């Protein structure tokens, strides 16, 4: 059984993993009231993933694009909710940064997940974010 991860123990494990040694990603801790792990996915255009570790779960997320840049937000939001099942291991949401709403992609894992599973989640989230930005950002969706 895997130990329960903390931000610091997860960073240490990621730093010594084979993918990190091969340059696939780097991780650093952003200090704050609750420290967050920032994982830069170098094989995915230096996409930044934010990893929160709580007692209940590991939450990984990345910002996609500002909501106010999306044409017909209502129709797009409805489309996202209806097509949610097409994005494996990830969910769409809206997060606010500096008073501006952004589309966000996120996934969750148990804090007892093995390191290999955490790495799979990071890769999958990065791939899904690239696909979403490529395929969905300027997609023409039916009006709500």
C-alpha cells in the first residue's frame, strides 16, 4: 500500500521518478497558506499543472482560456456539460484568477494513489488540456 501523499513527499517522489529524470516534467512548491505543487509539463509545451494535496484527495488542474473570450458562453458551457464523458479522467470547470474567470480542466486522485497513477493523471490532464485548447476553444457549438 502507498503512503498518504503530502505536497512535499509527492514533490520528492516526482523529482526522483524516471519521467522527471528524462526531462518530461519538473515540479516546484509554491508556498502559501496551503502549499501547492506546480508541475511544468515540458513535453506538453511547458503546460503548468497545479497540484493540491489535502487529506482527502490530490487535485490536479490547469487553466485553459478566459471565459470572456469564448463566443456564446452559455451555449459553450452547455456543450461542455453534455460532452463531459468524452474527456477521460478529466473534468471541466471555471476557476477565477485575479477576478477573471477561466475555463479549467481538472482531475482528482486518492491521496493513497501510487506514484505511477499520479504520473498517468498528470500526463492525461496535460494531453486533455492540449486537445481541449486545440479542438474546443474556437469550436462552433449549437446555440443553447
